[in-house]
C-alpha cells in the first residue's frame, strides 16, 4: 500500500504546485503586463484618488448629476459583494411600488420634463451593478442636469454623445453611456 501511496502523494503535490501556484501566478503576471487596468478592476482615478470602477455603478441622487440604473443589491445599492437582481416578477406589487417611487423621484427632480421615462431609469439590471444607461436615459436627464449646473443643454448633450459607447465589435449589445465617466466629465467641465 505504501508503494502506491508515495507516487500518488508526489503527483498530488506536483499538480497542486502547478495548478494552485504556478498557473495562477503566470496568468496574473500576463494580465498585469498586458491588461493592467482591466486586471485591477478598471478603476478610475482623479487626482491620485480612486473614485470608482468603469464596471460597477454608483448611486447618484443629486440633480446636478446623471442618475444611473437603480440597483437591487443589499444591504446597500451597487454592493459588488451581493450582486443580483430583485427577482421580482412583472406582476409583483413590490416591483410596481418601486417603479412608481422611482418615477416620482425623476418627476420631482425635473417637473417640467414631459418626455417618456426610459425603462432603464426605473428598473434594476440583473446584476444590480450596471454602470451604464441607454443614450435615451441620458438624453432624458440632459435638461435637468443643464439647468441645475447652469450649462447650455446642447453642451451637456455633446458630453453625452462623447461618452456614448457603441456596440461591441460593431454588432454586440446596445449603445450605452457610462454614468460615472459622464459625471466626472461634467465635474471637469465645471472646473474649467
């Protein structure tokens, strides 16, 4: 029995070193060399300080900022440790109440806006972490943001257009706007 146990343990140790240490170290080194930003979480820095990630949404409720897609994560919005949707079906009264409350908040922030509210401003994504909104959702908010910041709506719309990302590879997904990147650009515009 010891005759069979010794080679088995040796193979176990060798495979553990290869798959548990050498391979992860190699993949990490390649990622750090070839894709440093992505490998470290696609973090966005301003003034030497990390302000967020391009991949995880952040809560914005101040009318001077574009608001992102609602988050259904708990115990706080955009909690990357608790990614997930609300799992509430379209006939669930709790979802209906949440959507009504979000519509009321959008209308209270911009009472003169009579446009239809894009669905991504009142419903959470499947992950609850979505950092993007549709160009229509951004355009819906242009007048409010421009008014609160004292900017021309055309200038704010140009920022939205400049931060609209196209389909991946030209055909995958939908055009989208990264809310954090857009809000940082607004702050930078106001600083100049």
